């Protein structure tokens, strides 16, 4: 729809009266701004919007939105949000989480919310560090990372959150970063509009404990050569002059090539709607961390009935077949006998 | 025909022998006949323990009588043993002179070996204290079912119906209920129906014609209170109680649960009732189960989670969140033997202190415990009432014995159940006018009477608010690290729960002549054993009082006065003395314990002996 309807709310309506308490310069601020600016554009209603979070810096997010919100416990936001979304399909439920919250202590819940396709908009702030507990390595920190808990370097192989979500067959998977408000807003908009579980990884700078973790790809100068924008139906191409592109090799792996060498027609045309998540997965493997050209945008967006709707269908079907619940009849549904 | 006032029958066989089914059918026909009855299934933890071994024995005990009874019976009068392992596992429990019906076909050398018998117990004199009836059940069953055209391997599976037929003859059970059930259950499988029917009849006829049994017996109907009855297990009663609570509160039910023995049947049963708007969610783990239920409660549903001990451990953090968020939540713990995996299929009452105190911080919550399978229904409703009215998680402590045990249950008239919808309301408008005249919503502005905070569900315009596990300021509910406020909030949450004492019934003391010096104080599933023991002791002329608790936290407000008014207090429990510890610390009363933790319910005789020794001590003290 291109009709211009004046939004019923403004950014101010979406900001709560709480003083925002992230460290000055934290990437979380720009994500909050992007969301607060987006909500009026979406025509969303505050009373029908719920932000659910776990524990961590990012999980303070709900306090700053003038909506309903629950700041729950570490890792459990997807589980709590699942109950809410299933009990109340009329609401729009967001999950705000971080790399430690979603991928370490709460890894199980994230995977299951994604595979069930619960109607949730999940935003994962990935800063590759534990901020709130003051600087331990996280499940997305690069191997060898020296932190307070790894003075000799981390031995852990990191997760790639997008690969993980695709492995769980999430129906909507995207990546954006905190230095580009427009891209964030566009990505969040798509996620919001997706029916089912929408997963967005946001590269977020923690300027206190992991400053510049994404500079190699997200700084203004580096972006053209290091970010690979994914656009549905278009050849995957990047570089200041579009001189680089992505092709699938004989093994199905995505590789970077010079367009001048392979020709434009050889480039991979992005298809976010492809049922098989393998293509999106190959793209997610293009970069193993924010040091080499990294795809951003929507990796996958496919239609699959969302969990809450399926639950509603079963309830409606049961009511249609058996009639509405009759308690007296239920209590007499087993073998009964009467004592006079 | 001889008449008996009561009889205890135990069916025992290999897990695959269908003993639970035989027991179930015997139960139903006895119930329809009008006996009072109590049942106790006992199955192995392993789904398929090696066949023929003692570990793989599955049993079902039923106590039927012509008067009201409370327990499944301490010592069976009849044991049906389908193989040597079943005999070995259960012979020790039998009363002297009990009848043993053996499937003699199963007593070959290999089976004896598998059961761990060095010598054939039928020949070595070890069964001389019993009346042993050897019946070639397998052979007779195979012969009997031939007309149905069933293949030999399948035909053998009907031998539980042969055994059922034989025992049904022995105790003159009506046969119609079994035939009706077979017709319904196997409506689409004519061959199996026919085979089972033939096997049942063969068992019955064998009893009548074989002339190895002196006579059949009869156990006359009991004089139960008039009404319509159904046979109900604790887990079914809990599930129905939850359905009822949703209806009575006019709220949709949301169950978040993860399969665990012996609680899974509540999930199974609730999953059937989607036409009541019951949403059941089999979560990825225990933690997700409780968090989802809490999320649903935040959204205005009656949130419920079901589990057993190990799951309660895992749910502790989320229950703490529910206490902090002050949202209604019903947590059902079907206790089993612990610690750790413990004894999954056995009963225990050892989660009481865990339920009361098993969370970090000052985190009190109401705890209620059903006393019989049928009482599980009412206890679930009571748990929901407290949760909704006081916006708090409530723990229900059932156990493996109640879960699987069954009894005839007078079906209540739905109109007599409490209207829970009148116990709470949801916030619809701002509740605070600020100094500048603006109207706002304060999520932690409490009801002065109940101290419950308002329940404002998403979707309500104008009441948007943020809450979480961080400490909140009294009233506005914003994050607060203020020491004075934290101290106040800790006390308010405790006061809210403690205040429930004025909203629950006083304990009723069963002390017919008011002259007893000994009080037996019990809780939960020991009700049957204690009641039976108290009755027996009184019949022998002794005075003893009985109090049975449903509300474990807070205690009824007169409990201290009551326990202090007796010279001695005996607390029988299937744990090492958890209620006793509470009674001692709360009331400074030197309560004594009867504590058995064998994975089995207390026996009447255990309690009787403990009462006798307490009475003896009273006598010596008095001298
Ligand atoms: S610690 Fe890092 S992530 Fe947390 S608020 Fe500060 S800058 Fe942001």
C-alpha cells in the first residue's frame, strides 16, 4: 500500500518515561531509536504490543518502550513469549535478546521457538561479549578472544546466529547492524510483517567491553567493500563499484568472485523465498565473523503456518466437533454408577 | 458362597502381561457392583525391563469392601502371579494363608532362573504358609480362544483376561461391565474382542468347574453415600480440576508442561479438552513449560505447569519470577522418590520443604496438598482460587500414590463449585491520580485487603506498563534499588501470602470424644493410612485425634493452638520429617515422627504401631 495515512502515533508516544541507562555511545541506543521511529510507521498499537526480554544489557529494552513489557529471566524470553503469543494471538509480541541470553543460557528456547514458528519478532543484539557481567567472552566471540574469563584466549568456536536460525528452519532470518538506521528500520519492518517467528541478528557495538568489534565491516568507509546486501530477486553483488559478486561453486558453497572474471550472468540471484534453506545457509557461511565480506539483509522469508494459529485451529476444530466444553458432562464421561 | 467384608487382590505379571488392564477392569466391575474400593498400581520404571525378571514385574492392587475404606490394603489376601518373577516380587507382602493363583505354564526352568529362583518355590516348601492354586493359564487360554481364529502368539496375550475371569468368579463380580467394555474398546477389532471374551469366560468357567477352589466369595456392596459415582485417579482428578477452575474463573487455561513420570497423565488428559479452550503446550523442557505458563498468565490466562520433583528443581527460577511479577500460576508437583532421578514410578512426600523454600531470596508462596485421588479435583480448584485472588504462584503437592491410585468419587453438582470469577478482577483503568492531576496506572498499587497487585493484561488501552524480575518500587512498580523499598517489598510479599491464612478454613480436629491426648497430624496422601489406623485404634478402645492438612503454607490459623493442646503429636510422613520440622519450628512443639521412605505409601499397620507406641509413652509418662 502506498496510500499516505498520517500515523496515529509519533515516536514520542512509544518512548516510556524511564531514563535510558545504557553506557553513553552504546549501539543499543540506535536500535531503540530505530524501533521507536518505526512503530508509528507500522501503524502499531501500543496496548497490543509487548516486548519480552531476558537478561543482559539489551534486555533492558522493554523498560524504554511505552508498551506492555516483561523483563524476564536469563535466556527464557522466547519461552515466556511463546506462552503469551499462544494464549493471546491478538497481540504483537517482540523478543529482545542478546548473544549470551539467546545463544548460551537460552539456546534451547530460541531453537524451539524458531522451529515451531511461534508468531514472534525476535531481535538479537549481537555484541560478541557479555556486557552486563562486565566483559566475559560470549558464544559469538571469536576464538582466541582475550577477556576477563579467558586471559589466555577463548578456546570456544563461535556460533554464527544466522546459520543457527537457518539450521532450525526459521521462516524469517535477517541481519542488520546498528550503524545504519535505515537498513535496521527496513529489516525490522519486514520482520514485523512476517507471520511466524522472525529472527533478526543486529550487529551491535559494545563500546565499553568490545569496542569496534564490527568496525571492519560496518564503519562508513568499510561498508561498501565489506557488506554484501541481499536483495530478493537480484544478483548478489557488492563492492564500491559492484565489482564483486557471489556465485555458488560446484559443492553448493557460496564464494566471492570478481564480476569481471565470471560475468554478471553467473552471479547468484538471491531467492529469500526458496523453501529449501540450503541457499540461505550457504550465504550465511560466506563470512565466519565480521572480518570478511558479510551478507546483510533478509536471508530467508518463507510462509509456514505459525504455531499460535495452528493451536487456534485445533481449538476451533475441537469445539466444532464436540461442542463447547460442558463441565458436568466431562465429570460423567467415565463409567458411572448411582448409589441410591 | 462365603461372605467377606473385604478383600485385597493383587494382580502381578510381566510388564507385557496386561496386569494394569486386568486390575482396571476388576476395579470397574467392583465399583459398578457397589463396593468401596481403593487401588494401587505399581509398575516398573523401565518401559521394557527384561521380560521375566523381577525388575520387569508390573502389579495392580485393589482393595474392595462392603464398608468405607481408606487404603489399598497392607497385605493382599490373593496374589495372581503370571510368572515366577511376579511371585518372587510379591510373595513377601502377602498375609499369612493368602491365596496364590499361579500360572503354572510359566514355571519352567528358564523362567525360574530369570526370576532368580535357585529351586522351584512350588516344591521347596517356601509357599507352605499359603493356599497355592496352580492353573495352566497359558494352555487354557490358547485352547479357549481357538474359535476366534487368533494366531497362537496373539492368543497368548489374552491370558490376563483368563486371570481376570477366574478372579471375577472367585469374588462373584458382575461380568456385564467387562463384556461391554470389550465390545466398546475392540469395536473395530472383532478378533481381539472375541479372543478376550473367550479367555475371560474360560477363566470364569474354570473357577466354577475345576473343583480346586472350595467356594466363591462375595463382598457385598458398601453403603456409600447416595449419589452418582465414577472411579477416578488423582491425575485425572487434577486435570478435571484444572478444566473446572478455568470454567469457574471464566478464563482460558494454558498448560505448559514437559513429559515426566508420574505427572505426564495430567498433560495427556488436559490435551483432550481443547473444546474447553484449554491450550496445552508440550514445551522443549521443564523451564520452558513454566515460563510459557507464566507468559500466558501475563496475557490473562489461567497458567498451569505440571511436573515431578526433578522438574520442580528446574522451574525454581521461573517460580521466583512469578513471585516477583505477582502473577497467578498453578504449579503441580506429583512427588516421586528422590533425590535426582530417584524412583520415578514410586511415591514420596519429600518435596514439601522444597515447595516451601526451594528458591533463592525471600520467596514465599502458598502450598496445598490433596489427600485422596478425588480430593485432587478440589485441591486444583483451591490452588487456582488462591493464585488468581492473590496473584501468586501456588504449588500443589500430589504424589505418585495419589496420581495413579483410584477410588470411587461422588461426582459433584457443578452448581455447588465455587464461582472463581468473583474472586478476582482485571484492571481496566488507571488507579492513581498524581499530584498534577494526571491519571496513571501503577502496577504495584496493592489491594489493601488481599495485598494483591492489579492484573492488567496486554490489550488494555492506557495501562501499558513494564515489569520484570528486578525489584520494583512499592506502588509505581519502577525498577528500584532502594534499601528501604526492598525491605518493604520483601515484607509485603510475605504478608500477602501469610494473610491467606484468614481466607482458608480452620483445621478440623477429628477427636470424637475430645479426650484424646495424642494427635496424629498428617498431610497429603497419608490421609488413607492414617484414617484407617485411627479408626482401628479407636475400635480397640483407645482415644486418638486426627488432623489432616490441605494448606501447607500458610497453615490454617488455628493449627498452632490445636497442636499445642495435645500432650503428644505424631506426624506420619513419607519423608524424613519435613512437616514435623515445620511444626517444631513454627509452634515449638516437640512433635514425633513416623517416617518411611521406601517408595511406597504408608501402611495402616505402620501408623497403628506408631500410634500404639505413642500411647504407651503417654501411659509411662502419666505414671
Ligand atoms: S556494557 Fe556494552 S552493551 Fe552494555 S550498555 Fe554498556 S556499551 Fe552497551
